[in-house]
C-alpha cells in the first residue's frame, strides 16, 4: 500500500471538505489564496498578522512561509479558508514564486506587492523584478490550464477586465491588466511623508501609473492603526470576498488609497519631467518612459541582494542547542582536517 505524504493527506482532506463542506444548509467552503511579495523588511508579515488578528511580534521571513485564516459568512455557516503565502528575501528568491502558484490555486489567487516607500532607490527594481517573475510564471500556468480548461481561463480574464475603468474607456487600449488581481501597498508612509514635496510627487505619480497600467489597487500604509485597518479591509476582500471599498484619495500629501478601476491616465497626467527632456529619454513604451523618469531622480543601487540573505543555520530564531553544538563540532573537524591535508602536501 503506497504511503501518502503530509501534503497529499492535507489536499485530500481539503477536497473532502469542498465536497461535503456543508453544515445542513448546503453552503460550501470557499478557499482563496493570497501571495505577499515585496521589499525585504517592508512590513509584509506585519500586514498579514494584523489581518489575522494575531497579536505577536513579526519575525523575519526566511524564504517562503505559509499561514491561513478562517472566517464564517454568517451564523452557523462553514468558515471560508484563506491561504496566505509570503516570499522573503526581496528579489533574491524568485525561484520560489512557482510554489504557491499552480493550476489548482490560480482561479482564486491574488497578489499583494508591498514596497518600502522609505527606500525609493530600491523601489523600481524591486517592483519590476518581482512583477515580471510572477507574471512570467502565471502566464505559463494559464497556458497549461488553458489546454485542459479553456472556460476557466476565459472566466479569469473576463473577471480581471470587469475591474477596469468604465468611466474612462480610452484607457482600455493603453493598459495591460495583470493576469491575477493585484494590490500594491506602499509601506512606511510615516517616513515617506517627510520627503521633499517633489520626491513625493514623483513616487506617487509613478506608482499610480504602474498600478493603473496593471489594473491594480494602490494604497499607502504605516504603523498607524487607521491605515492598518484600511489595509486589513482590502486584504479581507481578497481573502474572503467582502465588499470592496469605494473610497479614493489621490492627494500626494495624504496616504494614497485607490481601488482598481477608479483612477485614470488623464488624472495621473504625464511623467513629472520638463517637456524638453522627455524627447531625450528615448523610451519605447509608456512604462519605459516612466521608469527612466523615476530612475533619473532615484537611480537604483547596484547591490547584490543575495549577500543580504542570512544563513538559516545561524539565525537565532531557529536555534536548537543540540543541533548547533553538533554543527560547531563538525565545522571544527572540517577545518582541522583541511589544515592536516595542507600540512601533508607541504611535507611531501
């Protein structure tokens, strides 16, 4: 009799609940998947914990972490399940993006990109690398899914376009909706609000353009309880399907809050650069033009992001005394053995 892995047992249990997941009223358990990516130390874990009402200090996300939340639609009804995945390491662990995004999860999948507003020089490369890597994998999964379930793919695309601006049909020719629902969150607004006015203007307009181009929602947050409550409402909408907020704030002197479909290129305006300089930038697309304008003010730092990754074996939050002592002995043995071989080579 073949042994089952833990994941196979869990999957079978979830499927069983999906079939028999009623408590006498015929209601089914809904499942959604929310994937958090973004800047390293940008506040992703804090947002997840706040959404799940967990009063615990956030720990650094080492690689890819999973948790879940449950919520009942009403009295005596089964609880819907929201699966939360979080990618750590900023842009250094892009290969792990493929793990939570599969043909089984894609139809109820949402993406949350958290960007650290206090580090504007890292903002564009972080955003670009993560969105490109995620979109590339999602497109592959959609292509594979389309071969076996073309109807599901068609419904997904239609759902995305339904969120596009209806008051500004001219924007439809210029936007390229992200293949899954996308929310962009600018964190550490408390630091950002002290930036010079011109810098705030460039960051706000650039993020508004990117969000509208991808058909995404955009909002800023900080440790402020009021802002965290707004973000919690947005994440709960993705995770449990509660009603969307219709409020909007596009004032660069306040935390931005723009639900997908409520902005327009006309309201955003052109890139904040003198008209004489636009022709000198040699951009082949609007996105490339905004990138050049942004990076002119905030040139990206050439850092090897892999150097920032800590060795999990030496991370104090994963300390295991007995294992760590054995590891030290092993390292000492390897060093002493290496010295012995070198001495033998010198003697010979």
